[in-house]
């Protein structure tokens, strides 16, 4: 088994375990496993594999959730429904999939999101399905009938194509976003990819815009294609999610500083990492006496923007609170910052993976996880944040600027639209992003009782793209 296949297998096993735990009161283990197997079969032969485990989880979760809804709607108990579906013959199903990685049928317009960036299409299954699995990785066929309750689109739409950071998938697949774009005469089809991939290995010639999750990646695209224009319609600072018992331990250790908005002292944390401090070394630790190093869980720095942003923070602190610049500084900080990654073992390619662990598995496997602030805010708005979950902010932190680079005139139109349209800006805030107008974001966080800093003060600049690449290459070398 190759290295990539082994990583994917492990990720899919974790996805299966999460779904089994989530649906333990509704379905037998075999039913959940069958949903995962069915979802997985849809991605056989896909050439780009980074996001396949995430897409599999969404497909299977959507199937299971849709089945529950159908059962409730027909007054069938969940257990009876699960049993009956196993015996039912294949039937066509007409379902509108909301906020999924598949096609979203709304206003006769729907979003195409591919599992990689090869741009190949997976056909929509419309018959011979058990329960509901009408979700696909890429759709570019127009559906003649709109779901009930949607408003018809009066004007013709122009279809535009973009490649975006995977954390923006939920935004672009939101039916309300699709509606807002359609009212402006636009239908957007996007492919998700890691920001580093977008900047270095994706063929951008077939897209109208590129939308990575960081300024350095956008800078690389602009430089390579001699483009001056760019838009930053929204942003999100990096944060560390934890749990109250862990926060109490790290408060006593001088890492977390509580307050209206808790902060995570990166300098103190690097000290603990340098001395190989384990959880059970902490004085008076009776709540989490685990024999493993105190490490923040991140994504894979070789492919993920969130890990690259974490590297930017750690390298700044390790470099005497100065942005790393030049070969000497790069080599000086590498030993300290590399420890933060290589000690984690297996890491996932998207920030959704470790955050999903955080939400579902508790503090056992993931006591500390690096996330985008937007992820926590969005999860809170969806009722997924449980009591005892704590959001802290690295001190210092970086602002991940989701930067759109237009590759043609139509891409420029999208950049302007996302940056200036009040409804799209409000919807971005509902997904946890900060926008030019702080009022919608402030309302979302206040309504959902998420303590966030109104003004970001302790924020540093990221290194240049070239410097960040050198640091990432150094960490990659130690991985290998």
C-alpha cells in the first residue's frame, strides 16, 4: 500500500468512526459503514485525492441525515425506517441537497464542486439508490425544474469557474449564496484545492478566478501571471480551540491567559515544546494526565494554508518577534518550528478534519486544535459548539486573508461582487467570516454567544511567499 493510499485509508477510518458515534442512537454500525462504502465508490479513480475523505464524510452524512428526515416526515420510527430501506427496491429520488459538496439545486442554478482540480465530471445518479444518496462531486447539467419554495430566476445567468480554498466550500454551496449570485446574473462553479496547490500546481487557464485562503498564495499567482488586481472580500484570524479543563491546565502553566477573549501565549507554548513537556508533567494535572507532548493539532503544512499560517506565527515568535526574512533567519527557526509539526504524526490535508475531531471526539484525541475563527463561529451558529468548548487566540496571530485573484474580466466581476454586495457580505458573516462591514459579523457572534475580539490588534504580517515556501520545504524535509 502506497503512502498516499495509507493516509487516505486512515482518514476514511476516522470518518467512519465519527459517523458511527454521531448516529449511534439511530443506525446500526453496519448501516453507517454501508453509507461510507457507497459514498467512497463515487470517488473511485479520482486523480486528486486530498479532499476525498472529507467529501466521503459529507456524502455519507447527508445520506444518513436525509434518511432520518424522510422517516420522521412519514411517521416512521428510525429503526423501522432503517430496516425497511434495506429491503426496498430501487426508486428514483428527488431531493434538494443543502450545503453539501454535491450539486445544490436552487433557482435552476447549482454549484459544481470537484473532488480535486482535474475538472472531470461525476454523473448524477437519479435512480436505483437505497434511501437517498443524490450528491455528486461535480455537476454541470442544468435541471429543468426548481425545488418547491424557491424563487425563479428571471434573468439569464452567466456561468463562471473558480478554484477556491476548501474552507470556502460551505459558503459557495449555501443555497442563499447561490440565490444571491443568481439575482446578479451569475452561476459559479468551483473546484476546491489547497491554497498551496492553487498557487503552484493547478492549471489556472480554465478558470475565471483563483481564490486561495492567504495573501502569500495570491501573491504567487499574481506574480506568475503578471496580474495586479486582487480582492479580499473576507478574512479570518487563526485561533486555537480547546476545552475548559485543558484551558484551566494551560492557564496554570502560563500558556492561556483568560479574559473576555482568551489568548494563547505562543512564546510560552514554544518553551514547553522546546523542553519536550508532556501533559502529565504539568503540576497538579489530574484532569488530563496523558503521556504525550503538549502539541496543537494542525493540518499538513505541505498542502494546507492553515498550517502555513501557524508556521508563520511560530516562526515570528522563534525569530525574536520579527518576521522571518533571509536564509540565515530561516535556518535559525527551523529546528524550533519543525517540532510543532513532526511530533503530531498523521495530519490531514484540510482544516475541516481536525476541527471535526474537535467537535465530535472531545478532548481525548484533540485537546488543542488550530482552526480558523470562522469555523468556530459557523459551528456555533449551527448549534454544534457544546458547553465547555473554548475559543482562544494565539498571541500573536495572523489574519488569513481570503484573496481572490481575477484571471479575466468575468473573474474581476466576481471579486467586486463578493466585496461590495451587502447580501453576500452578510452571508459571509453567517459563515463566520469577517468582512469590510463588521456589523453583520458582530451580530452573528453576539447572537450565538461567541466571545471574539471586536478589533484585531495582536496581528502580525506573514513572511513573503518565497520565505514561507522555504520554511515549508524545510519542515517537509524533516517529515520525509
